[in-house]
């Protein structure tokens, strides 16, 4: 199932600037190459994710601004 996670990660990278503008500081759940929901804590994002999606099909990512070195 690594390929599914790679797809979710590529979605994040491709849309990173827009995601930073919209979700900065939040944890987002990416599933099916879209943001399924956002949360203030990683725990809440995880609980939501395992209730709604099979393990290995979603990515939880904290949205942070790019550093100056990126």
C-alpha cells in the first residue's frame, strides 16, 4: 500500500502553497488525493482517519510554512 501513501504525499507537495494558506498549523487528513478534514491535534486527526478509512490509504500531515532554505 506504499503507492497509495506516495499519491497522498505527491498531492500535498503539488498543492503545498494553497494548503499552507488554508490550513497552516493544523493537521490535515489526505485521502483520495484531497483533504478529507483538518484538526487541531494529531490525535484527533488519527481518530477520525481510522474510523473513516482503511490503514495505509490516508496521510496525516501537519501543515507548516516552508522554511527559507526550501
